[in-house]
C-alpha cells in the first residue's frame, strides 16, 4: 500500500467525521464490497447508500468519530475507529469500537470490512434486551433484516427524489 492509500483511509474518515457521505464515497470504487455485523454484505451503490443514510440520519445530532492506528501492508490497510452517538430508538449512548480492513484497486477502496462486537453494541444500544439476546444468531438475523429494510426504504426515497 502506498502513501496515497494511507491518505485515502484518513480522508475517508475525515469526511465521515464531517458526516459528508459524498466526500467519503469519492474514495469508494464503483465495485466496492462492504461488510459489517449490522448490515452484512453490501455491494456497489447499496454500500454507498448505507453511508449516505448513516450520515444523513446523524446530521445535527451528537455523533462523533475518532480514527486511530492506521496501518498498512503492501496489499491492504486497516484502521481502528470509534463512533460515539445516541441510538435513536432507545435514547441510549453508544460507544462502538470498530476495526476496519481495506483493500484497494485503482487508487480507491474496493473492499471494506468493519468488525465490532455486536453483543457489546447491543448492550449499549438496547440495554437489558441487548444483554439478554444480543449474542444470539437470532438477534443478528433480526438486526440484519431491520437494517436492510431501513436501507431499502432510504434507497426508495433517493430514487423518488432524483
């Protein structure tokens, strides 16, 4: 990985801290694949729209992102980032610690994998309910279904506004 690709990671997260999805997506390849525990695997425009949705829903709220430990090898990059926000459905504060890995193609991010403890997140976001069921496969599947539905609804609105 070259210095320019390290800058890609930094610029991507600087834009995220500003909740500027379009600036973030300048660094995403058109054929990007994104994966995390909440959404599962997203590709191309679906992955891009996920960032648009997240940035839009956090505008004017207490969202904060901090990036650290940007590292690289000749083939890939990685970073640790932390998100601080209030989960809107419960009003509970969340501090999510995410480890991200990246692969690059044509000077852009082609693969982005975010890993975090879904159980830790669920306890913070949902309280007792998260503590009781946040570690189960049932919870993960239900969350994936819900996040996919929200993304689908967001994409429909984007299409009708175009």
